[in-house]
C-alpha cells in the first residue's frame, strides 16, 4: 500500500515538472503555429498515379502471359528432346 502511494507521489511530481517546463517554454519561446500547406497530391497527380498503376498492372499481365507462353514452348522442346533422344544420338553417330 505504501509503495503504491510512493508511485503516485512520484508520478504527480513528474507531471508537475513536465507542466512547469511547458509553461516556461511557452512563456519564453511562444507558441509555434503550424502553417497550412497546400497538398502536394492534387487531382492531376492522382490521375497520373492511377494511369501509372494501370500501366504497371497491364505490363505485369503481359509479362505473366509471355512467361506462360515461354514455359509451354520450353515444355514442348523438352518433351521433343526426351522422346527424340535416340534419334538425335543415332543421327549424330551416323554423321561421325
């Protein structure tokens, strides 16, 4: 119980110190008023960002389709190489 009172006293003392520092700083330095800044993203920027996002999505879709096409092409080539391995080695032996 006594420990709880000590903690409350310490917290109250720290709060008083903090408030005194704020009051003294405000009296010495004054208040700093934040200026209203013009937003850097306006309607035009927003449209350009949307167009850029759409272009990127289209590029990724095209890239993905090209990868699918390339993988299919490679699979056909691998399939042909595996099944024609004997033919290639036979043709190579005859040529030698």
